[in-house]
C-alpha cells in the first residue's frame, strides 16, 4: 500500500469585494507537501507559481498572500502546472488532501474553464472535516485556529500555498498519529 499523500494548498487571485469586470479568480500558487503516513513525516515541500491569464494580482491579494504580479509572471501556465503535478507528484494516482473543499473546487472550475485535464485522482480527503470530527468541534476551524487547537506552531506565512500545505500536513500527521486519519 502506498502510504504517501499529497497535501495541497492553493492561492488564487482575489480582490477586496467583487473582481474587476471580466476577471476571474485563478490559481497563482500551488503549495504541495508530500507526507509519508507510515513514517509519520513530511518528506518534501514544493511551490509551483502559476501565471494567471484572465486576471491580475490585486494589491489586496499581495497583502494577503505576499505574491506580486511580477512574481507570478515568472510562473508557468496553468496546464503545465497540472501536468507537472501528475508527472512529478503522481497527482493522478496518489491520494491527496486539502483544508476544506476550496482547493478541489478551484481546480475543477479552472480545469473546466480552460479545457485542462484535471490532475487529481478521486481519492481526496477534506482535512478540515476530519479534524473537526476528530476533535468534536461544532464549527469547522480555519487552518491557523486548528494549529492552535492542536498545539502546533504556524510555520512560515499564512496564505502562502507552500507554507500552508506544510502546516496542513502537520495537522494530517497529528490525525494519523491518533488513528483519526482515514486510510483507503
């Protein structure tokens, strides 16, 4: 049994309020941490910058994510990023997790809108839901709150895809250590 898991967190173009006319929210960073569930460790932290085609990075987005338009302009095309996920990280066959359903839904929307092959297989786990149930919480916490509840530090910058994936991976490992992470 493959005990590796891809933990994914994306950042997308965003605005304070409504997007400008004609603009849509697009993925600009894919954070990925590979987790070995059997060994109980995070193996690697990856960051893929993606160049948006139908929007620009707003000042609000830069304040939130730390990403600038100039920085994401050095990224790769969305279709190439999806192909890289499959080639380098076996995204089409390896189980994956994200904090909530936003990341999965954003990939599905953007793949449909751009005619890009969806890079992931069907084995997705909503880590926020698992954490909420395992801790008997009434409300689903954000990642930073979940780290506080779990007694874990927030490593790096919140709303950095690579750092958030790394932090979510720590929460996943905590759930796996207590037997609360679902194994397929």
